[in-house]
C-alpha cells in the first residue's frame, strides 16, 4: 500500500505562529497557492482514495490539490488536528515562555500528557487508527491520499510505520509538503 500524506497549506494563524488545533481557520492566499503546488506533485499518483480532515484548511487544500481529478473522498473529523484546548489561538512561542517544560505535553514529546481542556497525542492516534484501517480495506493495496494537520499526520506516520507514540514527535510535516509511505498493511 502507498500512503501520500499532505499537510494543509498556510493560514494566517500559521503565519503568525498561533496554535490552531481544532479551530477552523481557512487557508490564506499563500496557502491556496501551496495547495495548488501540492496538486502538481500529485499528478503522477494513481490515487484510489482520499482521506481528508473536516477542517476548512484541509478540505480546501484537498480540493485545490485534486483539482478536476475524480477521487473517492472521505471527509472525517477523526483526521482533525490535536485539540489544544485553552491554548488554541495563542502563540506557541508565548506558551513555551510561560509554561514549564514538564507541562508542555506533546510539545515536549509526552504522548500521554493532555493539553489544558484538550487532548493528548495518544487520543489523536486512537481516533486516526480506525480511519486508516478502513481506508486500507477500501483501497485494497492502492494509493491513499491523506490530507490533514501536523498532529494527525504525525499520528498517521506512527501508526503506518508501527513506531512507539513518542517517536511521532520526531516527524516534521512541512505545510503542503508530500510525505510518501509504503506499507505492507496496517
């Protein structure tokens, strides 16, 4: 099986260094251009299925990247970004300056540490896993496009590669960049 992971294009909150989490922030002009650029990179991919987060920035990235291609698409809230709770809308740099490292949770590589009024990386993996498994059954060895967010794509990589949860923090998914993974099964 082949998995092509694409992180959404830039938003104004990305540009300003703010934590979006599950706040529904649309792409900005640059993000739309990035999504179209991702589409150029996807041209040669024989896509069997597309899995897309239900947040606007991911849906719009998928729409622009796929263009006129007709690919069966599943839009799912399970592929949303991590829920950062009370930290959403704040700048990551400000949080790091004010919060002791031990309380940074996933930002410090602690997969079981829950964000204030939010979730932890373990929760994200638990919601992403069944969506990937269902896609694998449906695509039957084909190529699946997954359009999501830093956290949900980190979860997907941990699951697809069979790594420990803490290893997910090592993956940096660039905005609109493509990550290609070949797996025997999940």
